[in-house]
């Protein structure tokens, strides 16, 4: 007997409600997330419908597929990099139930559509229906609505399939490197697109953009959003073809997802690695030689192990490295203005530090060991920052050098490194108090991208806010670099280091007493649900 | 492994005064006063959900009580946490270890975290891994350990800095008989050397075999306390427990479809 997808949706809503019940802070986070999503939805709706109200047929034909593609790509990359996916219905929990595979996929897929991001995206794109109605009447609007429904299904299927496949790949050592390359590669696919757009805009070549968009409108990225417009211009024959394109893509994605879902249900037990007995003493096994053999060394040593050994953290690192390699190279190759690579690198450095906004959530209730040992907040936070820096500082330095040498501005490298270090330090300072005050428990799931239900949006926005805050806090340096010109090339490195270190010290002084005061509360927050 | 020297102090090893903890609508611990005499082997009994874990968490500084005080060897856990926490070893239940470390790495971590000398940490870690039969050269991550091995490595972490008081939450759960015997032996020697053990359990036979003192909890309160003989009288501890807690005995008519 097939179980209706309705039950999955109801289960998810019930989990959401239970998760919020009686927890004021979570309710507040959820409401903030919902309000921000609603604001985004309303402005999206307004933007799209205005085009229709003005009767700009050609503008709509350019904007809709472009915006639609951005939406789809957003659904692809944002869960991987910042937001995670809501995995309150963890597929592994259904492994013991006598459910047919099709039923499970259908149910989980339906449940994944019930959430703030999906509803907000759909509401925003509804503006296109309004526009289609103004441009082509009732029938155009109906077709556009069908397209949008296909679009949101496509977005959800895409994000599920990709995160699930990536999570599965990360579990085995062999395919881990492959997954890294795949992610970097797919990020790089954005490159040609952006390059084309850039050059077109620079030449004010609307014709050129028009051609790109016309092609885009036939791909799964743009097809769902351009159907109604085809009706409006009388190209009725295009509609069935586009419907087939969208439906086939969805089917393909769901098929891919269902494959990795099966692996996820069979358990995440990674074959325990055979490790050869070590000749090192226990302390030497934990603490690398360059770290002091004391409390700080132990904490930093453990953090370093964790960044590599825990899938969730490793996924964060790998996503970061992929973005870090891709973005600056893109800017360097496309030959933007001199300041552009600096701005991008500031963003990348801040992105690295922002991985610490939920640093206590990563290990959950294991943090109890540190609470029982009474670790001082200052040592704890400094050691955690050190552990991350071991992994992200080398790539940051390397890309800073590349980004200055490749466009032939090698002399600017030290100053650029200074700026990057400043951004990194300041971003760490911003992330530290957030990690103490706004920590949240991560679900005990097989997927490194899983977020628990409710508040996920707000929490993702929190890291986003930290990212923006850190970028803004580094603005004085960038302005200084711009004003001082050549002088900056000389003083950039020391000033940047001082700026970053100063920010870091400030952040530590702010966050450490906070942590000392609320260690048990923090433990309770991050271990919720893992017991 | 060094065993703490014999020392008689006037303060009880653990003193709880008026501890209260409420979770949302449910009162988990409704006012607990308890003295654990130094040098005793103290069993905290109770059915599931009686509030044992909550009480012990508040006693060792893992959970902030709504009301009340906890003192360890005379030091207030919440007013002077560093002094109190340096004197206890804790094995929490239902709490993950830092399980992406190997057993030896975990012990080194705990030792350094406690501010111990690295050479002492090295020496004791190897000895503990060996005595607890976890294998000193074992490079398996703790996450891949069996449930019993996890309990043992948790116990090793609690013992490493030779604390005066051990607080163990369900130390015998999921442990096979051979390991349980080993753990019992270690704990008995520790108490004989002047240490104090407080542990929670709902397995009566273990408690009867080990404890000098017991307290029975139900619904967030202590119902009975005293030395083992005072509490049990001439009956078995299990009978006393079921009577105090107010359990239901099967009549044979229910679940007839089974």
C-alpha cells in the first residue's frame, strides 16, 4: 500500500512545531528568518510585476530567464556554502519502515518543498505570472504559473540531489578528492557565463546579452520562467518543448537523488580505517611539534584533527577552498579594475572566518569535556581560531600572491596580503561573539549539509550578516589603499597585520568573558537533540 | 596509575543543598539535599527519568541549577568552578566524547586540558589504555569503538588526573561482564585508596555489590538514603526499590495477544 506524501509533509510540520514549542529564542529566530524571506519575496514580486505593468515585453524576455537562472543557481550553491539543507526528515530514520523506494523519494521531496525558502522563492517568482498576465492575458499567465511550479520543483530537486550526492561522496576517502574537484568545476561553470555578461555590459551590447538569454531560456535554468512570455509573443510551439525540458530535468535529478538516498539509508558507517600503531607518545600524537604542550596546544591540536576528520567541517573547508580558488582567479582572468581582486579576497577571507560562527555546534555534547575541565574562554576561542587558521591561511596567502602576480601587479602582493589578513582577523572577531551567543545544535545526521528544521534560514542569514559585517569593517583599509596609492604598497602589510590582530584581540576580549559566563548554557544549546 | 593518598577531610566529598531544575513545564529535580561522605562508594538509584542525570550534571557544573548549591570537597561548583572542577573526574552519560580522536589522543587531550605535566600525561595514558585493555598502540578513532569500549575510554578520561571524587553516570551500561568486572576492580581499589565514587544506576545487583551508601530517587526527589544496610534492612535492594518507586507488577492478564 502506497503511503501518501501527505504524511511526510505533516510529519515535517509537526517536527517544526515541536522544535519551536516553548523555545522563545528559536521562535524568534524563525520569525526573523520568515520576515526576511517575506521581504525578499515581496521585493522580488514587485520587481517582476513592474516589468509587466510597464508592458516591457523585451525587458521581460531578458530579465525573467536571467533572474530564474540566478534563482536556480542560488538553490544549487547556497545550501553547499552557507545555508545547508533542512534535513529534519533524515532518510536514515526511514530505513526500518516497510516503504517502497518511490514512496520515500516522493514523500521526502514533497516535504522538502514545505519550508520558508521554497515558499519565499515561489512567492517572489509569482510576480512573473502577474507580468505575464499583463503582457499576454490569462492563458499566458496560466502557462507561466505552470512553468513556475516546474521551476520550484526543479530548484528543490537540484539542491537535494547535489547536497546528497556530495555528502555521499565525502564519506569515502577515495571519492572525496573527486567531489572537491567536481564542486570547484561546477563553480567554474559560472565563469564563462559571467565573463560573457561582463563583456557584453562593458560594450553596452544588449544585442549580445539578448542572444545569451535566448539560449538560456531553452536550458533548464531559464525554461521554466520564460514559458508565459512565449505565449505572449505567440510562440505557442515552444511551450510543450520547454515543459518537456523542465520535466525531464526534474525526473533526472530525482533519479540521481534517489540513488544517493539509498546509500545514505544504508548507513554512514565509513569503514574504519586500519591505522598503523604510532611510535609517538600520546601527547605527541595529539599536539604537533610546533604547538606548546599545554592546554592551548591540546585544544588547537584537537581542532586541527576535527577540521579534517569530521565530515561536516571537512565539507565546510572544501567548499571554502573551492570558492577561494575560483573567485579570485575569475577576477584576475577577467581583468577587472585594480581594486576588484582586493575586494573579492576580502570577501573570501571573511568567508573563511565565518565558518566559526557556529563553532561550538560542530561537536555538540562533546563540548561537555571542556566544560568539566573548566577551560578559560580566552584559551578556548584562541585555540579554535588557530585550528582553523592552519587550514585556511595557506590558501589565502597563495591566492593573494596569485591574484597580484597574474595580472602583473606583483609589487602589490604584500599590501594585498596585509588586507587579506586584516579581513580575516576582523571576521574572526565578528564570528567569535556570535558563536558564543547564537550557537545552535546541528542534527545528528549523515549529511554534512543538514540543518535542523526551523530557524535554518535565520541562522544562515546570521553567518551572512557576519560576512557583510566583516567586509564592512575592513572598508577603512581598502579606502586607505585607494587614497594612499604607492605608499600603501609599502605600509599595507604591517598595517593590515596590525589591523587584523587588533580586531582579533578585541573580539577575544569581548567573547571570552561571555563564554566564561555561559559555558553550561552553551553546552545545553549545542547538545539539544543529540541526546 | 596513582591512587590518591588516604586523607580524611571534614567536608563531605559532595554536598548538594536544595537543588532545583525545571525544564519548560516539567520539574526534573524538585529540591535535593544530599551529602556524600568522603571515602564512600555511593550509588544513586532511580528509574528512568527520575532526575539522576540532571542531578549529577548540576553537581559537576555541566548544568546550571535554578536554585540551590553544590559543593565538591568544600568548594562551591558555581562560585569557585576552577577549584571544584580540578578535583573531580566525570563520566557523563548520553554525552558524546570527542570521538574523532583516537583513544590515546583523547587521553592526551584530557590530561593537557586539566593542566597536567605532558610527561605524566604520556605515562598515565599508556598505562590506562593498557590496563583497560584498549590497546596502547590502538589507532582506531573513538567513534568506531564499541559501546563498552567507549565507556572504558570515558572512565580513563575521568581517572587520568587522579581526582579526589569520581562522578560516574551509568558507568556499567552497555558494558560486557568482563569489562564490568575490570571496572569494578579499579573503582574498588580507588575507594580503598581514599577516593570517593558517586555513580548512578538502575541495576540493583551492581549497586548491592559495590556500594557502601545508596540513595533512591523518583520524580526528582530523594525518597530514601543511608548506608546500604540501613536502606535495604533484611530485604533485597530490588524489593525496596520497587516499593519506594511504586512500580507496577504484571498480573499475567495483560498483553494476552503476545
